[in-house]
C-alpha cells in the first residue's frame, strides 16, 4: 500500500509521532519541568523518532495482587501501563488503578523536594530545604532526644504502602533495631488470622493464609464471609467466576448486598458483627445432627485429647511420669522444641496412651487419673456449642432458623471453602470469628485439601532471613500497638516502666488515614512529639501533620524485589526501574542510609550494596531450594515458590500436635503489652457481641447506625485518592444509606449529610441504595480528611479492640446521620 500525504506534508506515521510527542509534552506541562516543557516548543523534537523501551515493573500497594506491569517509557517518560505476564496465565491481571499509575507519577501535587513545616501542624505551609539540611535537622534532633531520653524515645511506624523488601519493612526494621528505637505496630487486618492461626498452627505472617485462589474452582460450595471480591479485591474476581462456571454454589454472608452477593446463589443479609454467632449455630447443628466423621475427628483433630478440668491443660506423657524429650529446633525461635505427647483414652485397650499410639482414640468420655478429672476436647466443644440453637442464632443474627439449618448442612458437605475478607476482623470479636471459622472447617474436614480453602486467599510466607533484621540477635521489638500509643504518650509508661516517646517517623503507612480514632493521634500524640518525620510520595493526612517531609519514588522509579507478603499468587518478583525518580525523590533505603551515616552507624546498617542486601535476606533454606538470588530473580523476572497450592496439604497442620486444635490449650496474644487476658474463657469458640456496634449497647439509643468503611475499587487504603482519571469516576467522598433510613431523616439522594457521634464527625454526599441494610451507614474508605466538606471518616471510629488480636476495630462504630447545615 502506498503512503498518502496531505498538503501539510504529514503522513499517518509522522502524525502519530507528533501525537505521541504531544502527549509527552502534555506530561511535561503537567510536571512543570522546564526541560520537558521545552520539548513541546521544539519542532525538531516533536517530529524526531522517539526513544522507546518497555520494562516490567510490579504494582505493589497492599492490595494483594502485586500485578506485573508492562511499562512503556518514551524519551525518558512513562507513557503507558499495561498488563504483563506471569508464567501462568491465571495470574495475569491489571486494574483501573494500575492503568492510571502514570497519573500518580506525574501528579503535580506529589512531594517533589524535602520540606520543612512553615506554619502550624496541619496547616499545609511548607518551606523547601535541601536533602543535607533535612538529614541534618532530623539527626540533630534525634541525637538530642537520645541523649536526654534514650533511643527508645524515637518511634517508627511503617505499614504496607509499598510492599517490597528493599524499601519497606525489612530495611526499616533493621534500622530500628540498630538504633534501638521503638517499633509501632500498625494493628490492621490482623484479627481473623490470629484466630485461625492458633487452630491450624501457622504463625501470623508466615505461611499460606488459604489455598491459592486458583483452587476455588475445585470447590463444590464456597462461603464468602464479609468479602466483596468484585470491588475490594477485583483482581481475584475471575477466580470466583471460574468457580461459578465450574458449578460451585456460592453463599455470601454480608450486611450489604454487594456486587459479589449479586453473583451468588444464596445471599445472607446478616446483622453487622454477628457472623460469629452464625458460625457457632452451624457448629451446634453439625454436632446435634452428627454431621461429622468421628474417625476423622479422632485422627486429625484434638477431639480425643483429654483436658484437665482444673488446669485447662492437655494431659501429657509427663503427667504420667515420662520425661519430655528435646525435638528439632524451631526456626522461628532458634530454640529446640519439646516433645511431650498428648494423652488420649484408647477404647481398644482401655488405657491412657499417647495420641499417635492409640488404636481407637475415644472422642467422648470423662476420665480420672490419680485423682485429676479429665474430659475430651470434643465433649467440651459440644457443651460449649449447646446454647447456639437455630432459634437463638436467629435472635442474634436476624437470619431465620431454617436458613441457619440450611447453611449448616451446606457446611457439612464435601469440598467446602470458607473465604473471608477483613470485614469481620473490624469488630472486637473478629479474632474469635477466626477461631470459630477454623473450628467449623476443622471438624467437617474441609481444610488441608484441594477445594477446601479456609481464610483470606493469600500467601504470607516471605521466607526472609530474620537474622538480617535482628542484627547480632538483638531482639526484634514486638512493638507498641498504635491503639495504645495515645495512652503511652500521655502517661510516659509502657509495661509498667518509664517509656517516653518524643519523636515519630512514618513511612509507607499514612497512619492518620488508616487508623481508628484519628483525633486521638492528631490531638493526643502528635502535639507531644518534638519531631514528626514522614517519608511519602503524596501530601496525605499524615504528611500534612508532619514537621519534616521527605519525598520518595513511585513504584516505577526504583528497582525492587516484591515478596509473598499477602500475595494472591505464588511468585517472588523483580521490579525494574522504568525511569529515574522525579524531582528530588529518594528511595526509602537511601534515606535511611543517609540517616544512619549521620547518626554514626552507617557501617553497620547497610554497608553492602542493594543486591548484596537482598542476597542476605534470601539466605534461607527456601531461598536455597528455589535458587533465589537477586541476580537470578532479576534475570528471570519471577521465581515460583512451591507448595502453596493447598494450605496444609494432606491435612498436616503445624500446631504442636500436628492436628486441628479447636481447643486452644494456651491462647496467646499477638502483641504483648502487659494486657490482661481471659485465658480460661478463650480455650473454645463462643459468641460475644461487638464492643459498640450492637443493639443492646446503651449507646445505640443515641447513635442507632453501624458505620462501616469498606474498600472500594477506586482507591487502595490511602492511595490513589487524587488520580484525575479515577476522580472522574468517583469525584468525592460519599456515604450510602438505605432509602427508608434516609426518608426518616429527611435526606434525599445527593444531599450532603453529616455522620456524627461523640468522637467526631464527617460530611460527604449521600447516595441512597436498597443494597444497604437498614441501620447501616456505608462510607467507602481511602479519601483524605481535606477531601471531605468537613472532618474525616476516621474521626468517628473508636479505639476499642480485642486484647488477643490487638486489631483496629474499624466497623465496631455507632453514629447517627443528619442533613448537613453547611457549617464548618
């Protein structure tokens, strides 16, 4: 075909070149960089052949997908993000946030230079300073604080804003340990997993949290608990669609008729915070109707274990005079394990014997040994569940008794998956929900095999060398929970000892946006800090309340390793650097190196290269097994971690007994801060109501709405809140109400409403929807405080939490709603 020219002399090819150059020039104007702006004015540059390359990067907010992106760079600028490919096609994906990533890079409001506060905290007035000035200001103040109060007075708060190895938690943990600073535990999304992990034996953040989502298609029935896959975790939706196509029956349990619920066979519109009661009711029915396999219970669970009724402990061989022996070293603690077998009653021989030696372990029956009374764990569970009749559960959950029975029969079937999001963990009973859910799956045998997922569908087995974090066996700080930080700062005490905290450093967290009771941090913690430092990309809530702000790069602007940290695929990944960091942004690790040098321990912190640091982190048995080195990963792009398809495959659990331990012999807290624990009342699952969000709460008369803040499709926690393409689709903060509730309040669709309680309030546009259960206010999360007409949604959330899981209870919140009067 010939080339057609018009009078302008432009061919189709040169027109496309010019259009490409114009788009780059537009980006240059967006950035406000003179060198790029000149490109738009230079005809030779506009018509020149562009220098273009495609590199593979990883998008890595804490969304769990960690998608591979094919990033096109033209003349030094990112011009396009597309889906790249994994070796297995089922993990290929990109979402609307990923596609819009270049707008985050070229955001005119990104943090460009080191800044020093020039007004009051929160006022948004800044003075540009040099990197040398910033590092000197921080180091000088930190040294003064260390000299007066000790290094523990320097607190460090980091989270999952960039889920990587080099510029996220391993590096900041190493820095904190070497400095002797205090780690602040961010307390988010930990509740349910802490409950399930004690039953199945996995350690929090160390092991598969569920079967791989690609296994969902092998299920016959899938229960989805408080998990809106289609919006909160859109990259996983196709796995559920595959399961539906393969014939799986889907049951969604949620207070809201979500898009996921609309794709389900059964929707269960449960009362907020009552899912735990429904699970207890299903366990009751399974026990009452004997919908269980007694041989399985005897072989794979703690059902036959004898429990001392005086101490609550399992009967062990040492109770019969057999001394414990030393077992293999626990890699997590570095200490030898203790072998002291659990004792059961062998119905075949009429004797007390170690569980693994019994011919026919009795799952039921009371026994006496040397005057001590014992009962099987199974009998204790049966007694505990006796009160949760269908009728009792109906009163708690608003789900009719017949439906409770129907759901229990489904749970008792074969190849059942129980998949949850983090919604149920947002109440104080979230940890017990995890304990109960694991018990339900454990007693029905729907765990440890294909088609039987239990938990949130991610892998968390990073497999890094903890020695690299500990530094010469220095203790990794268990951390002060963010939830008690206001109390610690006000009293100057922690664990009964003097513990002043005088400065705080934030990175990858945006704590003010992502922590309950925003006002507590803003009004009780930050005013008492002599210095607040934040490393970040954008001017978010936390940045605005800082003294020194340090600019960090976008995901495409630095080379990184992305590990299996809550990942929904089984691959370690290399993420290439597509372009140099814009303006004066520096990687988190480089900033920490500069601070370490200034503070005098740079030769200990990271004297090695980034590649050497990663190789030290990969120096683990798993790393050796799969050939995990920086160079190898960079060459291949991805390396698959084996053995993650099925959690506890073959029903081999990592509890002390190697079985499902629905009876917790030693219930433990995830974070020890000296709290009181109800050990006796936590051995077995049981119902208890949310701390605040419950009709029987006296506060309910004043504040009759439960406030939930679900994750939507346009933002990831506190990120992507100001991307132009997404703002076109979702322009401003909104809250959803049921039309009946709105009518009673005189609220119309599109009105601005104020949601309020004794802690605070926020104002946003109201959208009426029949999908919202009456009595519920739903406000999608991720907006920053200054994007609301008034206040911010975290101002109404409370600081109550479960002492075992120590987790933010975002939804355990009561409030009321009214038409906004327009006043600030």
